[in-house]
C-alpha cells in the first residue's frame, strides 16, 4: 500500500466520505424503502465525493471545519426530509426546500414526527467528538502532496462523469412520483432533473398550442365518460339565480365526522341539522397539491387542477385566471375572501388579484385576540366576518364571500374552554381525540355563524356551501393507537379513501327539493361548476370539473399526495406505483384493496391513466397560457 494511499485512508476525508455514504444508504432505506446499498453509493455518494475532492484540491487549511459543517448540514437535511415525508407522505424536492417560510402552519406537528432512528444521522459527529476528547490528537490540517492531489483529481473527475451520466440518462423522463424517481435515479439527480424540467421550455408541456388549442368542454367531458350537455340545459340551472353566494371552507374537515357520534355526542351537530335542508355530496375527494389550503382555494374558484409539485400560488403572480369571482362580477357581484391568516402566507396577496376578488379580509383585519394555534379562533373570526358581510350587503346588491376557517388546524390542541366533547379515556391526549375536539368546536362556531346570517337577513337570500380543504388525520402523525381509535369510531379500517374524502354541502334556503344525498364521485374541481349551475351562470371559459347534480360519470386526478396518474373513477381509486408499493386499487364501495383481482393493474387501467394525464396536461397548459 503506497504512503499516499495510507495517508488518504487515515485522513478525515475518508472518515467523512464513509460516514456520509453510510447515511445515504440509511436515508434511502428509511425514505424510499431501498434495500440496495450500491444504489446509494452510485447515485448519491458520487456527488459528495465530487464536493469533498474539490475541497481537498482547493483548500490548504480549514478542511476539517468544512467537512464538519457539510456533515451537519446533510444530517439535518436528511432528518428534515424524513420528517417531511412522515407528515406529507411524499419526498420533498428542491422546490419544497425553498418554501421553508411556509412551515409555520405545521411546525408544531413536525416535532411530533421525530423518530429515534433520526439520531443515527448525528452519531458520527458524536463519535468524532469522543475520539478527540480521549486522544487529544485532533489534527486540524494535514499535508497533501502531489501524489494525493492526483488521487483527488481522479476521484473528482470520476465523480463528475458519473453525476453527468446520471443526469443525462434521466433528464427527459417524466417524474410522476418524486420518491419512485429518486429510488430509480438518485435523490440528487431527481432535484437536478426537476429543476431542469421546471426551467426548460423544451421540457414543459405548457405551451397551449397545436392540438391543445382545440381542447373544448366536449373533449374534457368525453375523457370523463360523459356526453357534454351545456349547463343551461341542466335540470337545476338557475334555481338560485340572483342570490348571494357564501362558501365556507373548513380547515381539515373530513367526511368521516359528518353524522357521527361518540358516546351519544354528535361531533358536528350543527352541520347535521343543516343536512336536513341541504344537498350533501357524500363522495367528494380532495385534489390539492403542495399548496395545501391555498390549492383548495384555487380549485374552488377556478375548476382547474393545481400544479402539484409546486404551490400554484407561487406561479400565479401577474396572471388573470378565469374564475368564479370574474364570472360573477359580470353578473354584478362583489367578491371578497376572508381568512384570518397572514395575507402573504402562500402568496395569497398575489392569488386574490389573480382570481379577481374585489377585496380580502386577512389577519390585519381580524387581529390576534383569542388566538388558537396560529390565528384567531373561529368564533372571533366569524363574529368579525358577519359584521363585514353586513356592511357589504348594504353597499352591494349581490356578493360572493369565500370564508375560510382556521382553528381546526393540526395539531388540533384546543384550550380547555373550547373543548365541548366529553371524550372517553382512550381518546384523551391522542391525535384522534384532539381532532374530534377541534372539529366539534369548528362546528359550534359555524352554527353561530349560520344563526348570525339568519339574524342579519342574509340566510334566505343566499346559496350557502361548505367543504373541507383537506385531510387532518394523515401521515405518520397517526400512531397505532390512532388507527385503532379511527377504526372504532368509523366502523371500518381507516384508509386513503377515508383520508381524502371531504364533505361538500350546498344549501338553497327555502327552496324545496334540496334535501338530498348525492353519491356521484366528485372532487374539489367540481365545486365551482355545481354552484354556477344553481346560480344560472354558464361559464364562458374552460373548466375541468363539472356539475355534480347532472353528471354521474367522472374521472378525477390527484397528484403530490399520491403519484401523478392516480385517479378516481366511478368504482375505484387507482393509486399509481411509488417507491414503497406497486399499484394499489381501492374499491369505492367496500373500501377494500382489490389489485390482486387483476393480473396486471397498470395495463388494466392504462386508458384511464393516459386520460387523466391528458386532463392534467391540458389544465396546466391552460393555466400557463394566461
């Protein structure tokens, strides 16, 4: 063994390279369920060696400090990636890491997701400290002669070549699931390819040109399995014409709580009472992307798909998107949106003008009294909102108000004076119990808001709609005990269907025939067309949902929380392959997995997968054209 090689083996270069390589192997197993250590070495460690070899060649002093900082940075990054995956169920990309200003809404929950295995990523630093304390022979620099420079240059060149080859061989592949792509091509390579595709005009399928210019409502509906019928010919068209529109978006409200009781206590008694005079769409599912609540706002007001891996709000600046506020403005409506959060959170200060709202009410208006979580309580929020709506109604003949609650946000920790349920002991101090308490309070505040609308004389002359923005009980926040509690509460296992199922309820006070349950499969993308139908407004631009009171067939896409190309049709929820599982298929009627009934699930649903990808591409291209 040559002296230069011995020096290299004994150096801190070798120590840190070996430890970081081991961390990547552990990370890929925990994050991607990858049991092949060679993949970690080939895809990930090569880039680390590239950086470290460059340090060896460029720096004469201070290399150890660079390695320590680099090691600490990667260790914290790896832990952060694992926590992110535990919460959101997806592997973060470079874009998610650029959105660290958005973690305020979930930072309390993130701490609950720390795992004992996370300390493995800091163990090498502890070992290094122990060795130094016992030996006191910690050498901060060491000589590097010409021979070792040659060795480092060789490592640098080889690593650079491998990195370039990995990128070049995968840069044109479509990323349907970031975790699966990372498992097959490397975590670093995934970031490079994602960035390249996001910023390369040749890679974007956004240009609304050629065949896409011929996209019509007929073609959209055809892919969903129905013949298109103009909205003006639908049975309920215009039955609420001339009324105000009030749409309430409830934070983290899932359908599993509607109509349910615990020890004789109704979880949502006010919503349950309202169902007696309203239309309840029982099989509606969330379709948000990485923008979460802001994506739910976007879906509701545009009937377009969110962008998925990016928050749509961050791409909407300067655009004028066809929307519910703009369509209603042509009918003389004044449109406002109300949310007690900071208006610049999720870039809403750009979202609202892009959607055509005339005004917004945000945290500056609601103040910071009676704070629960990270905003004013729903009770205070609705009290101030009803005052504003009273003023608006006096100055405008018709208005549309999008009202967004906040209190029932994860981690659902409610003050004692807002806990209205007497929970059984096994539910106490659990995520499930806390969730039920927060939703019960949200329902109580909503009931008071409904009464205020009646007292103000706004109830009878309005269409009132309500929906949940996304799930609250999800990811690895749910412990084994929570799964058992949910099975006990719901009467069946808690699946992705239960998680993604959100309520959508529409009331037209005083109008007969509205008290009904509709089980047509629907999504958040279908809400705007359904409401426009009741108001008697025929959309004058493309929309990708449809009127749930008319169409029974549907094809709904989801991405980000499940791999792109996943979809709902009339009978099944198809979840495309990811890094952990082959394709999974849930029967919508039984809530059971049925993929074993197909020899090749991917082939059996090939046409629907292609159709949903086409709808997503059309929607993205349409959005980009504005």
